[in-house]
C-alpha cells in the first residue's frame, strides 16, 4: 500500500488522469488529493464533479492517456444575432 501512496502522489503532482477499477466498476478520473489517514482519494470525474473514493474499494489504479480535453461537460452554445 505504501507504494500505491507514493505513485498516487506522483500522479497528483503531474495531474495525470488515471483509470480506477473498484468493486462497482471502472472509470477515468483526475486525482486531486490523497488523505492517507482517512483512506480517501479525492478525484474529479469527466464532468468535473469532485467525488471521493475509499481506498478500501479500489481494485486497481493505472495511468491513462486522454486525447483532447479531460472535461466533457456540456458546452452551451450562445448564438449571437
């Protein structure tokens, strides 16, 4: 687990998107903050919503590559007439 903490800290500093697999499924996140004592990892999902993931539920974490923008929130188009 200590190696996971070290690697997560590096990925957070590098703003590296990661693919996290939990007992509920798999998704791509942008890690923001790691709280070792609380065993929580705070991440942004692709809609830029801040969530936390309990480290006990994580099966695997691996860095991933994002082509284009990480943020896939709906962009509102404003038409000027």
